[in-house]
């Protein structure tokens, strides 16, 4: 079996992105735009750590 070309992989990722609802795609694109701007600001602190309880179920 032939190895997939990078363009094929990118196309598959994009198509899977389109499977999300429009509102979720909008949030993802907006978040990516904000992160892009933040990365260009000199003296940035880098990525912020996640909150202590991120991803944990509330008991």
C-alpha cells in the first residue's frame, strides 16, 4: 500500500473538521485566530496552564 501524501492527510483532516456543527467550527477558528495574534505579541508569556480541575468529572 502506498504511503499517503501530505496533501491527502491535510484534506482528510479538513473534511473531518467540516463534520463539526457550524457553531463549533466558528469557535475553533476564532480560538485559532486569537492564539495566532497572541503568538505574535512580543514578550508573551507563552501558553497558559490549564485550570487545576480541567477535564475532571465533578463529584
